[in-house]
């Protein structure tokens, strides 16, 4: 969802903040394509499809904070095949979250450190 709103005289931008606990070891950022994929419910698209203009990644172990425009991130991740991941959740009901792993190295020159 939207975590921050940046206001301008002619409008506003929406920003999502993601905290990551393993990127410093794995070298990857998980990109959520489908947030909820359950047997008996409609699919809910992941945050990569949301109406936000910027994403901020907080790497907990290193305390690094990076930002990138969503338009740039989408362009990069849909450029080529990627390794995927699935996570099974059992509460409040059984469902999977599905996504891809994006190497930090691949986007390092697009990230702005804040």
C-alpha cells in the first residue's frame, strides 16, 4: 500500500516503503507480482502493479535506504527472465505470494541512496 505521500502544488506522488531482512546476504530484492493467490479467492496483484510512483527499500542489516522510480523498476524487471519465489501463508487462510528475485547489483546504478 501507500506509506508516504509527497505533495506538490500541482498534485501528489505515492511512495511505498519496503523493509528487507535478507538482501544483504542474498543480494536480491523480492518483487511481489501476486500478493494473494488462493484456491477459493480472486487473485490480488502485488505491489509492483500498484499506483505508486516511487519505492524505498530499507535494508535492515546495513541500515541502507535506497529509492527508485517505479517506472524505472518496472522497466528493468520485465526486461528478461528472472528467478522466482513462492511463499505459502496459512493465516488468515491458505494462499501463496508469488514473485521474482531482482539482483541488487543489476539496479545499483539506478538506486538513489538516501
